[in-house]
C-alpha cells in the first residue's frame, strides 16, 4: 500500500512537471531546443531514487514555531551551499556531482539528474540544519520537496532575464552561470543567492544588474 501510494505520487509529480515545463519551454524558450525524452526518462528514474531517500525521512506533520522553521531553512541553505561548493572542490564528491554537470544544454529535467549519493548528502545536511535550529525533523522532508520544485524552475530553458533579483535569490539566469563550464565554478546557492555574494562566489553580468 505504501509502495503503491509512493508510485502514484511520483507518477503524478512527473506527469504534471512534464506537462507544465514542456509547455513553458515551448512558449518562452531562452534558445530553441527539442525536448530530449530519453534524458527526461533517465531523470524521472533518478527522481524516484531521490524520492525514496526523502521518503526515509519523517513526514509526520507537527506544529512548528515559524521562527524556528525560518532559521532551519537558513541553516539548511547555508549547509547546502557549503556542501555544493565542496562537491566542486573535492574529487571524492565531484565523482558523484559531475553527473549533474554534463555539457548538454540546460533544460528543466536536468534538475532531476542528481546522483543518489548527492541526494542522500543533501538530505543529511537538511536534517542536520533542522536539528541545529530546533525545528521538527519532519520539516526537513518538506524543505527537500520545496527545493526540488524550485530547482526545476532554476534549470528550465526559459527566457528569464538577469535582474537585481539575482543578487538575492537563485533564478534561472543565476543558475545558468553555475552550469557554464567555460568559467570557474560559481553561484552555488539553490535559493539564497546572497550567500554567494557573502562568500565571494557570485558571478553575473553586473553591467546589467545594479
Ligand atoms: Zn554544481
Ligand atoms: Zn544545476
């Protein structure tokens, strides 16, 4: 029963995401590109593994102090930023993270191309952040789901211009720079771009962003 519910949840999420983002990329693409269905299928399989990892976390809804949840989110983003940076710096971690960084053009489904070891490490850091902030551990599972949805937007091949917003939060134009393999790795944050500003790893077109 639990497996059937999990499979239905995964299938519904995959179907909705394919419908919404294939349409978005067709209507307002950053550059014209056909959908690579084999990559979508591979990504959906990896998402299933990622979802199993998240499923292992506690999902029990509990009332939580909003301030603690906010601090937990900030801690989680801080730890994820550090982990992501380490993934690019340490060969032992890059072995897994490089699956996310092929030279293929960016598209929404690249968000799903995450090695299971990466997914597990991000889940662990998010859980640690919730424990440190004193937020219920079930919060970690919801953080991971929220981040998973936002990272699909980040990778989408949509015409999202660089604006001052890129200085504060991660946007598709901000994350596209992270995948630009011709430059030094930068823009590691998954939601709070200001972390990259704080730690000197923010890169973008400052001529257009004031
Ligand atoms: Zn990366
Ligand atoms: Zn990415």
